[in-house]
C-alpha cells in the first residue's frame, strides 16, 4: 500500500463533512454539490456561487507558499473565469484547510480587504517567490496566475477567503448543529445519521452518472422531523443504524442468560428466542443512550420498569383465574404475548417497538418477573 494512501483518502473524504457543513448553512432554493465547480460548491437561490477547494494533510500544512495545491487552486479559478464556467462577480472563493500552518502568502490574500491591500499581498507573493525557477512544480500555475492574468486574480482575491479547520472537518458541523439548538449530547448521533445519508446519496448519484447535487429541500425534507425530535428530547431509536448479526445473537444464546432460560421454560421456539435476543440488546442500548444523552434519567427509567412490573403482576393474576384451563407453558406464552403487546409510554411518548419487550426480558433476567406460573421456584435462588 502506498504511504500516501491515508492522506489521499482523507483528501477525498473531507469533502463529505464540508458538504454537510454547507447544507446546514444554506436555505430554501439553495443546493450543494461535490466535485462540480470545485471540491464542494453551493448554488444560492439568487444565482450566486460559492466554490470551495479542500486541502488536507495528516501531518503538515498543505498550503505553504510553494505548495502546488495552493497555486493549482488559484490557476483553476482563473481558468474557470476565462472559460466562462464561473462569473467572478457572482462567486465567492473559499480555500478550506484542515491544518493551521505558518502565516504566509495565502493568509495575506485572505485578509486583504480592498484593492490597495490586494495589490500589496500580490507584491508580497512576488517578493517571496522571486527566486522560483521555471522547472519548479508551481511555476506554470504561478506564472499563469500572477504574471499572465493578474487583473483576473485581483478580482478573485477580492472575493477570496481562507478557512482553517481542525482534523476531520466535523468541528464546523458540530458548531452549526449547536447553532440550530441541537442538544450537545445528541450531536454525535445526529452527525452519524446525516453523514451516512449524505454519503449514500452522493455515491448513488455518481453511480448513475448524475451530478452529485443535494438540494436544500431534499436535505430538509429528510431531516426536519429528526431535528425536531432531537430538540424535543424525543425517544430516538439509537439502534436503527446498528446491526445485530447472526454471530452476535448466537453468542448471546450460547451464554444462555436467565431471560432465555425463562423463555425455554415456556417452550418458546428458536425464532422467538432470536427475536427476544434482538429485543433485549436493542432495549439495553437505547436505555443506556437515553440516559447518556440526558433524554431520560435513571428515575424515569425506573418508573417505566415499575409500570411494566405492575402490568405483569395484574396480568399474571388474571391469567391464573381466567385461563386456568390452559397448561402451564401456554399460560406463560399468553402472559408473554400480553406483556409484549402492552403500550406503555416513557415521558408521555411511545418508545421504539422493541423497548417494552426488551425491558421485560431484562426484568426476567434479574429475575424480578417470569413467564411460567412457577418461575419463581425455579429461577429465584433459595436463601440459606
């Protein structure tokens, strides 16, 4: 494997958080695209363009004074104006870098606020690079930009901004989500959810040979409901993106925890055992995540368990009276079905479908409840 491979992969990958950042900043009628008029570009409803080039490095500064990436970027922008691909008057030029480097030519260009400062910055560049020879890798780009097309370049610098990020490019995304009043504890979950959707959408468009353009409407339609749920501290299902494969389920079955022994006692089928493991694992993950993300606290979780136990107590008594003609296994199966089907809220909200069943399995694992009429005699250890 090439020693440059990780850096090259980062170079391509960083376009995704940058596209997400721009989607979070844009509004109705806008669209964001990848690898079209720049690494990332935003088209506004008013016909304006923001074209961005993304430069990244794992160890050093990728946009030094003599950086090929730096001068090739300026070369491409000048060329785009000459070829008519962009209109400078309606374009903002952004160079994003994931590493803070020593202050140099690019910083002078970015901080220039008027024609006088721009000319001074260009003269500074000419002085710094006065000894560049024609066989240097940046010469053809530098010569084209500074010596042959200075007037166009002045207009570009007038609309140019250097943005410095940190590492992977997701810090800026986190800040935008905070601005949108997303609870800090839930930002990482939301980033994973949005990023997965965005990467999938872009790849699908590329495979179909379409431009990788994501409209604000498309993005907003998909995530508006999720944003609102997060803001309201709704019971997000953190397990939607988590896969519980055959191996994970079989490993749980091999350990034969108490809740599975309880199910075996009432003659549950293999399919029901598999379903129970998934329910148990998902409920456990969600409970942990809800508390971690401050959607609920331990007291609310305990209150929910008490509601489940109360229903179980009442239903088990009812079955012993009303369904005493059934054998013990069938009584247990009926109790299990009734309990799993019971709708019980958490903070007046319906939890994900696996939460009630999974929490019942957790209670059976302690064990503080059971399904077989004589579960307590077999599964509660005798004292003394």
